[in-house]
C-alpha cells in the first residue's frame, strides 16, 4: 500500500485547507485511515480517523468541530477538510492506514497503523 498526501500550504488564521490522501497498491476488505500531525519538537499526534465505509469517524478534541474527515472509495482517496485554522495547527500532516479494523474501534496511536504517507506541510500564520 502506498499513500500520497497532498494539499498543504500556507494560510492565514481562520482560513481553510483540504488535504488529500490517495492510496494505491493492494486492497483489503476493511481498514481504517487516519490523519496525524507533527509539529517541530513535538511528538506525532492523532488528528482524525475514518473507517473504510465512512460510517465511523473520530476526531482529536483539538480539531473537533473544525476539521472533517471523509472518503471517496471510488477514487481511493481520504480527505481532511480543515476550517477555522489556528497557528497551533501548523505541522506536517501525515495520512496512515491500518489494515485491520473492528467496527467502532478507535486507533489514535501511530504504532497502530501499518502504512504511512510522506507528509504535507501546513503552516498557519497569525
């Protein structure tokens, strides 16, 4: 499985960006896709997760109500719509895929994911 993240950039506080994560390679019957971020000098942190069906989504408290994760299975793409961006959202954003998924489960630890994309930089200016 290869993951390609894109859509990052420089935006002013209060602005919006939409990140994309395109998957290619081997497919699986069920899986979860997550977005994480890592700011300089900080650990990688969970942002959002979506199941293959899209019926289950989870968000970190810090982004709840501002970010929306969605998917287009026909395009093998997962999106992260980020609104009302804040300077503290500045980080490299990574998408990741977990190859197994139990309905209703929540995977927020980087070690729970099997494949990672290369990351896309998001910078929010004040």
